[in-house]
C-alpha cells in the first residue's frame, strides 16, 4: 500500500536503508595486507599527480632570486649600508604602506629641547610606527634624571605622542668638589653648568641631598637671617653647620637644631652677634653658646682686660 504522496508523485518511494549494500548471499572478498598497502599508496600517488597551483613555480623562482640577492648584498656590505640609510626592511616596507613616523607631538618639556627628547627616545625619520618600541623609548627617557615621568603613545597611521614631566631644580648639592642641581626628593638632575640656579638653597656633604627638608626647615626658622645664610654643611651625616655671608660658621646641635636657630635669631636681634668680629658660634652644648673670636678681636679683648697689679 502506498501513501497519498507517493500516489500523486509528490514523494519518491522509500529506498532500502543500504541501497548500495551487496545483495544477500554474495561472497565477500577480504583484502590482504599487501593489497591494502597498495591501495593506500595509490591514494597518495593520485594526490601527488595533481597539477601544481597556478603561479607556484613563478613564486618559487622569485623567492629564490630575492634570497640570492639578499645574500649577495649582505656579504658585500650593501645590505648594511641600506639599513643605515633607510632602516630595516620592516621599517622600509611599513613606510611604503603609509605607516612612517610623520608627526611627533611633544609636551611637558621645560629645560630639555625637542631634539634632545627625540634623541633620547631613539626616534629618526627611518622609523615606522609598527616597528617602533614605545616601551623602550619611555624607559630611555625616564633613565635621564631630569625626567621624572614619561609616556610614549603610537597613534596610527603615522603619529607618536610623547608626554614628559621634568624634575624641577630645587637645590644645589656639592659633593667631592662637584656641584649638582637636585630635585626636592634629592635626586640628582644634572651638573651645574651656569649661574641660572645660583640662588637655590645650597647644601654640602655626603647625604645632604637626601635631607633637604631638614635644611629648608632651618632656613624657615632663620626668619630675617635667611638671606645671610650661604650654605648648610652636613657634618658626619648627623648635624648641620651654617655658613654665613660674613664668613661666620654657626655650629648647630644634632638634637633640636630648631631651638638653636631660635636662640641665634634672638641674639642677633638683641646683641647683633653676627655683626661682631667672631669666627664661629657653637650651639652644640644645650643652653650655652661659645664664640670663637678672630685674632684681632681676641687681641683687642685681651688688651682691654685690666692688668693685675704686680706684687710688691
């Protein structure tokens, strides 16, 4: 019995589940091992006998010629000359595709010049955006003590943006006869080459750059005496001596130097002690001040003393 669909010719009559199966009762031939291997080799042979893709031979020939040319140029030194003149092959190809470094935007520079920043970042007209190492450029920039922070960004297709934050010279530090500009945190910025920063606070001695905040506190405590202070000398990395414009040396104690500064200010206001002919003022003993007179002042003082009468 057939369904309505089959009767109307709308659906083909169902086929046996294994339409290609061998009829029942037909003998089945089992392939031997050698025959199976032969059939496998035949499959591979058919694949190898297929025609090669069109243009493969031409591509291989061109590649061989290019390889030979590069090898000859490398051995003859021409390739190295090309790299020095045009950059690497990758950079050359990237520039040809429009990914050269055509625009460099720099911000934050105060003391550094643009050519100096470009040199530190390692940028040149030979570079290309895809092969430019922005992380290495940032590391090179921040290796300069003057630069506190830097960022380098690549903006495709052809722009690099460099932002830097320079350290501001905060003080002058003398060590081993050399004077350096230093930042507020004591980091050395550069050697002092001119008098642009001569008015900055001046400290001397090992470790003095790391204790700038202490010295600035002493300057603040000096009030009207601050313009008279030329430098602060850190002695043994323990305490400060102050060099005054008049040549007087003020020796401050290791403990509570601010109290000693207050005493100095009071003595100057009452007795004008810094205007006298003294060499040093020593405040290292709590509650006492020792003054060392100059030779002339000491002689004058000795001459002014009443002489004892000679015994009869």
